[in-house]
C-alpha cells in the first residue's frame, strides 16, 4: 500500500464525508495518519512483515471512509442543501 497513491482518495473522502460528519472525518483522518506512520515505520525497521500493525490500524479507515462519503454525498444529492443552509 503506497501512501502517495492512496492520498488523493483519502483526502477526497475526508473532504466529502466532512460535509455532514466533520468530527467523524477528522477522527478517521487522524487514525489513518497514525496508521500510515506506524505502517511506514514498521516497514523501515523490520521489512514487509513488520508493517502488519500499521496495516491493521489502516483497515477500518479504508472501510469507513467510503461509507461516510457515500452517505454524505447521498444526503447532499437528496436534499440539495449543504449542512442545512
């Protein structure tokens, strides 16, 4: 998993899900950042097998971000309003 390759997806998901769930987007973004740091640190210190801990932390963020993004965009498409304005 390459951090640079996935960064654009993660940033778009954070921005889109943050429209209706700003706290959840911030928390999941922080968890993702910590997971990527641990993933890279494990890979640098112990090779491919040592990156498992960071990968375990990243897995829930890879599942949560698309869900929050789809729900946020569905709300935006359904109401046509952003945050109730």
